[in-house]
C-alpha cells in the first residue's frame, strides 16, 4: 500500500488504462446477429478471427511493467509498446467489424472501450515524466 501512495497520479492513470485494456479483451466486442454469435477478444467461436485480444493482453502486461520502471528508458520502451498496441487496436476495429458477404457485425461497448483505453494508454505515457540520466 505504501508503494501505491508514493506513485504519481499520471502513473496510476497509466496503470488504470493498462488494466482497462486487459479487461476489455473479455468483454463483448461484436455481435453477428444472423449467426447468433457474440464475439469477444478471447472467444471468437464461429469465426476465423483467432484470438485478437491475446496480443492486447501481452502488450498491456509489458506496458504495466515498463510503467512501473522509474527510468527514462522504460518510458521510451513504452512508446514502442503503445504504438504497436494502437496499431493492433485500429486493425481490429477496422478489419474485424468490416461487412462481409452482406453481413455487417454490430460493434458493442467492449470494442469502444478498447479503443478508448488504447488511446488513454498513449496519452498517459506521453504525460508521464520519468527521471533522466544515470544513477
């Protein structure tokens, strides 16, 4: 508890967005009404999407670790992680919900929360200041 009290507000917000990204992988992303399917990031039964939320889980874990590192290189490494996460989020948002064969999936709240949390991770990392130099 003492460790949490010493963290900066921006670090706590960054951890919140990282956790939200991981949680949204298990929330409903889309609904394909003609096949009566509910698609999440980890359960795409009935489609050929694979598990698109798995990479988000991995990246959120790496993001959390680098957020807790109190050095400038941790923040720089986080820039790479959030760039990959944002690209993967955009890819999922555009590709998975595209209309195919006359069927258009309905985007659900999990997809929008994923987009918001990925953008939030990016903003939180850009506004988190770490110590510079060697010690």
